């Protein structure tokens, strides 16, 4: 799951290399990602159960909402509000999945939220209420995505991700027909290919493996390390060193996620059965 979050974090850096509108980028990325996932599955199994369809719709909605939120509010607001998802997952997972929210999860969620506020304190605010509302809705769909994927722990949840990218690609590419044509360059093509094949395609394979082996709450908490990696990519690409608040907030998030993961792993390897 940590590797999945690591790959997700590449999005910001790669998107900066593409001078296209966000809808075209999202559509092309999902189209390539779906090809990678389909190649990996070889013979995908679509039984169109409720969890399979619901997870696909939730993920597609999250991707579309997050792109829209980033265009209508500050990036910091969109990230922070979307990552309210672990709180929602913790509330819903207990009755739906019968997975108890452990003490380490509750403490980690609180520390992670504090860490994110510290990280983005200089950038928060200034966003429009509509964009903030979209980010909150994306947090809801993001949390349900984890839950519906976890419902398929005894099956193959990767088909849900394949469906979600088909949905996203179809919607975005249709909308792109009514927008100015993107300026295609070698750099943009390489960046889009990496976005689709690695940042989304490979991460989907890793995510489908992880969600079958860790609880929905644990997976959602670990996923929060995604924005922590972003300053690293900015530093490597531009040489811009992260500020003190970024380092403090990021360190708190990593420590909280690591501690919660280690404690949860200890529970599973002890007397309690794995979730």
C-alpha cells in the first residue's frame, strides 16, 4: 500500500510536464492505465456484482471530482479535504465490513490530520466554497472506494479499477471533443505514458494486491503518505528545498502511519486472525 501511495504521488510532477487541459490529461491517463491493467489481467472477470460496480463508480467519481476541485479551489485545500476520507472510512467500515477501528487507527488519523494542517498551513484558505465542496465530496467517494474494494478481498478487485478507468477515459475524452485540442509534444507524450502506465496502471496492480490483505481503514491511512512525497519530487526536479513546516508535518504523518501499521501488523501476527 505504501508503494501504491508512492506511485500516486508522481502525478503532480508528471502533470506539470504536460501543457494540456486537466480533462484531456485525466482521460488519456485512464485510457493508458486501462490498457496496462487489461494486459496484466489477460482475462478479466466481470460479474458486475454490487461491490465491483460500486468501487468502479466511486473511483471514477473520485478522479473526476479531484481534478475539478483542483481547478476551483487551492491545491492544498483539495488535498486536505479529500484526505478526510480515513475518518469516513473508519465510521463506515465497522458496520459494513465488520472491521473494527483500532485505537492505533484513531490516534493515527488524528495525528495525520494535524500533520497535513502543519504541512499546508501556508497554503490553506483562499479557495472557493464550490471547489471545497467538490473536495469534500471526493473524500466521501474516496472512502467508499476503499470500502467497496475491500468487499472484494476474496475475489479480484482489479477489475473494478479497470472499469473505473474505462468510465473516466470515456467521460473525459468525450468532454475533450468540445475543448481546444491539446498541444502534443514528445515531452507531453512521455509524461502521459508514464502517468498511465506507472502512476496509475502499476499502482492499480499494487493496490488490488494490498487491499485484499489489509483493512480498509489501514489502507486509507497508509495512502495518506502520498502528499508527503510531493515535496520530494519538487526538490529533485527543481532543487527547491521543503520548508520547516513541510518537514515537521510530513515527519509526523510518516511516524503516525508507520506506528499504526507496525501495531496492526503485530496484532495480525499475534493471537488475532488477519482481517
